[in-house]
């Protein structure tokens, strides 16, 4: 009777140990995958080129504006040398001035007004990193060209340039805030991943313990035979 109870007890313990070993192994696999995904969470502080449409400034104009595809993410470092950057930047400035001069009534016909606008554009764009500076003047060049294409009657240049500056700054700020949120979420995910990694270690320890227990039960069973 005692032998039967002993045999039944060891058999029950073996089954329970096997069950917990399988559960521990499953947890090790799941927590390993989960912690890997969380720890490798990444976020970037790069900002996409703001896209400003003329329709936001001149609502009455019914025009299908050409959609310009957004460039890849803009990094804080210039992609070209300083000389090449300055050349491209100045070329955009000249395009902007040429577009404004093509507007009706010669809205900036005076040379001193042209000089003031050039200086203002450079000052306003100076708040951004080099890549965003180029995006600033490129956007302004595209919008002034669109103004010429639609006629641009009674355009207040100062008001238009101020609107563009505010809209560009708004989009940059919006993307900056979104990036901060994403980076905070990524850090939280990484912390969760490290916690999961610790739990995986504990589950691995339990798995090894149950495997050793099953091995000892097997040895004990063979010894009794």
C-alpha cells in the first residue's frame, strides 16, 4: 500500500513538474520575444520638410496646386559642404525675389524694399538647422511662384511672408512635439523591455529548476527499479 502511494506521489509530482516546466519554457520564449521588441523600440528627433500650401493663404483662389512629395526625414546636419549650401540657399533667395518682382504692380519694385526682404528672409530662416533653412527658402520659392501663376492681385508681401514664417514654424513645432512624445514612448517601451528581460531570467531559472527536478525524479525512479 505504501509503495503504491509512494509511486503515485512521485508520478503526480513528475506530471506537475513537467507542466510547470512547459509553462516556464513558454514564458521564457514569450518574454524573450517581448523584451527584444520593446528594448529595440526607437524614435527619432528628425523633422520632415514642412509642406505649406498657398490655398491656406488665399482661400478664394480655386486652383489645383501641384502636390510636391515630402522629402525623406531631414537631419540636423547639412548634407553638402558649406559653400554648396550657401550657393543653393542664395539661389532660392534669388528665385523668391524674381517671383515677387513678377507680381502685378511691382509690389517690391524699390531696391531698398528688395534688400529688406532678403535680409528678413535670411533672419527668419536663421532660426533653423541648415537642412530646414533650405526647406524654408524652397517652400517660399514654390509659394511665390504659385502666386505669380494665379495672378497674385493685391498681395501684401509683408503679410504673406509673415504668414509663411508662422506656418513653417507651426509645422516644425508640431513635429518637434510629436517627436518628443514618440521618444518618451520609446524610452518607456525600453524600460518595459528590461523589466520583461528580468522576468524572463526568473522564468528561465524556474524552468531549469523544474528540469533538474524531473531529472532527479527520473534517477530516483531508475534507482528504485
